[in-house]
């Protein structure tokens, strides 16, 4: 029992937090005000520290981009209020020589009225005004001619669009639909001209190789012939148009928080029908490494612009359109998410609480001694 008592006394002698008896403590108004202010300040600072602890931050690192064979998505959302959908082609050419035309597999063209109201999605496959006959004159099942174009599987071109696609596969220009029985039956030429004065809203994505090149939206039909790529506006197509446009969204890859897409929201008004808009972009590969371990690969870009279009363009071979030239940077930016550790947060909280209480005690002591000295001087003055 004596040994336990001695051990207790030894630990008691190590107490760094000696307690003051209530009979010897003095509570003052200044101390009360200082205590309330201290509690409020601690609550505010701890709250700010907790918000900083919960915040996810990103650090950026620049490295050489070694992934050169990957594919790249171009996400686009563009409105051309003065150009009918039937007139517009969407093509991509790159530095490897690869040419992709009419990339509308994942891009929707919405027809717009002259005041911007949506009419509906544009489609080359219109319902025929007069359906094709069930049989030919000889009683055999009807099989429309492809007029020299490359026949589809099945060998028949029963619609105007089927003949058009046969011409495209052959590399021929579709110049005279009025000479094609299927197009006359469907009222193809009249339908084309009825779209004069409309606008077009394009949205979707195209997939391209990650190589320098250009994406362009041009007026006229796209044709690949003899290794050349041309656009032609035929007489039966709408004639009143220009390339006024608004780029709602243009991104090279998936969206992420730090992504730079400076062409978003850019709008241009064509001063003439022959205006050609060119945007030059420099694409930088980007990678985001999230806290949960997932990795997002995307791109961001910088951009400059140039506009061509005056009276001299009317006599040149320049085609009105919108060009997005893209070049690939050899560098990649890696964004890594990180968050403060729990230990760091607790250490900061302890520092805040301990530091504020220590300073408050010092201030309270100074104020208390000053008040006591002044009180003693007043009493001394009264005695004299």
C-alpha cells in the first residue's frame, strides 16, 4: 500500500497542469468577454481548416507525351443560322493523308427556321411523294437503276438517296437529279430548294487519329476523286447562305475541371457569302489522376483565328466554310488530385486551439494587471 502511494506521489509531482483552487481564482468581465471572443475565433478557424481538409486540390506536371497512336474524339456543338443542313458537309483531313468525308454517323444535324426554331433532324432519306412501284412493266419485282453508280448489296437503287450513295461510291458528282427517275418521283429538287433560308445546328462527335490535320464544315457536296477532295454547290441546292456561326462547344476529348476550351461560346458573323473562318488550335494532351485511382485521358487546346472573305473571294476557288486546324503538342499535362491527411488536420486544429488559448491567457493577464495597478493608484490618490 505504501509503495503504491509513493508511486502515485511521483506521478503527481510530474503534473504540468497544476490546478488553482476556486477560492483563489478571480473572474472578471474582461475575462468573460475574452473567453466568448476566443471561442468564436476558434470555431471560425476550425471550420475553415475543416473546409481546407475536405477540399480536393490538383497539382500539374508537364511531361513528354509518348502516346502518339491513340484515337481522339472531337466533340462539337455548332449553330449556323444562315446555312441549310442539306448544304453542309463535315470532313476531316490529317497529315497522314487520311481523308474522312460526311462524318455524320455520330453527328446530328437539326434544321432551323430563319428565326432559330428547330424544325427537326435532317435526313437524306425522305419519304417518297410517290412510292416506288411494286413491279416493273414486265411483271418482275421492281429494281431501280443505279445509273452507273456502284450498286449496293442487292443490286437495286429504289430511292433517290440510294442512287446518290451509288454515285458517291463511284466518286461521281450528283449534278442532275432531275434526270433520275427515283429523284423525280420523290420531288428531290423541290425539297432541296424548299430549305433555302433555313439554318442548321450540328452536335455530336467524330473520332480521328491523333495527328495534325483539320476539321471543316463547308458548303456543297464532298467528293473524293483521283486523290483530290472537293466541295461543289450544285444549281439545285439552296443559294442564299453564309457561314455565320456560333461555337457552343468544341473540345478534343472528354471534359474535366481544368480543361481549357477557348473557342466555347465564340460567335462570328459573315460579312459576305464567301467568308471563310479559320481557327488554328494547338492541342496539348492531358491526364487527370483522381483520388480513387481512376485516370482520365483527354486534351485541351489554345486557339487563334483568321477570317477570309471579301469581293475577291467570289472569283477565287476558295470555298466558304469553317475550318478548325489542329496541331498536336509533344507535351502532356498530368493533373494529380490530392487531399490533406487526417493527421495534418488534427495537428492544425490543436495548433489553433492551443495557440489562441495561450495568447488569450497572456492578453487577459496583461489586462488584469493593468486594471489592478490603476485601481491601486486611485486608492492611493484618495488617501493623499
